[in-house]
C-alpha cells in the first residue's frame, strides 16, 4: 500500500485526517514534528505522498518542504500543504518550492480523499 | 503603576482560562475521535468539518495568548522604565502605545490567517493543484 505521511503540530488535526483516511487503501503515518518525519525519511522511509501543515514550531511547512527537496528520495515526492492560510503569496511561495497543491482547513473530507486518490493514482 | 499591575494580573488570568479551554476542547475532540474509530463509525462532511473547528479554535486562542504575552512584556518594560526614571514616563508610555498597537495588528493578522475557510467564504472546497 502507498505510504502517506501527515505532519501537523496539532494532534486533533491529525485525528481529523485519520478519520477520513481510515477507509482508504493507504498506509498512514502521522507526525506532530516535521523534523522527526524528516529524520525518518533521511533514515530510509520513502513516502508516496506527504501532507503537511504550514504553521508549526521548530520547522514550518516551507522549511520542511525545502529539506525534503534536498533529500534524493523525496526530491519529487508529491507534497500537499494543509493549512488555514489562504494568502496567494504563500501559495506562490509553496509552488516555487515544488509544492503539489494547497488545501485550506477545515478541509472537505470528500475533497481530501479525491486529492489523495488523484495524486497516488488509486482506483476511484 | 497599580493599574498596570491589575491589567497584568487580568491578562494572566485570561491566558490561563484560554489554556484550559484549549486543553478541554482538545481532550473532547480526542475522546470523540477515539469513540468514532473504536466503533468504526463513518463521519459525514458536516461532522468532519465540525470536528476540525477544534483545531481552528486552538490556533486562534494560541494567537491571542501570544498577544497577551507580548502585551505583558511591553507593560513590564514600561513599568521598569517608569520606576527607574519618572522623567522618562512620557517617552515610555509612547513606546508602550506603539508596542501595543503592533501587538494588536499582529493579533488581527493571525485571526485572519488562522481562520481558514471559516472566515473567508470566497474559499471553496476545491483543492488547488499547481
């Protein structure tokens, strides 16, 4: 099964995404700290899709994305930003860093499922 | 100066209440999501969105807690300057006003940034792909 990792400093936000992805044919790993996810990736974990929050302490979503792009295994891994931020300039910044897409919280569960299905090319 | 002490105490109280609300609402959501998972329940879009409000509430309250901390710090600096040299009081109060104004603007900006779709009806459910 494809591996999808969720990174959000809010455990309750992660609980919300878990409820949506429970029924999907994917393996899910959740992290409350981007630097921990990054360390596991550097140690050999290869996710098929990364979904991350933007505003997080220690390492924010953009810093995480930059770091991911510097690791050969995740240089091209599809990455979605899941955030409350809606400013176009932030979206542009994400796009320039190689972000795949932008999801605004609170997310619509059906849309999130569709996005994961689309990116991973899962059977609809 | 007594009035500033009272303001500081009031701010500290508001901060403590907000931290309690964050803990309680987070605990409430984790219990609900645990129940949903344990019983294999499917949540519909409305319930999923409602559950996500907890995260928005937490972010909003944390932003106001940051504003409270900033205000307290500014008041402390002012109080210290006032005690050291009362002649500097007028200058210090102007600085305090400026700092509180910056704090207010920052807090308002965060209110908007951390609201997501709940405060911006122009944002639809469509996920934006680049």
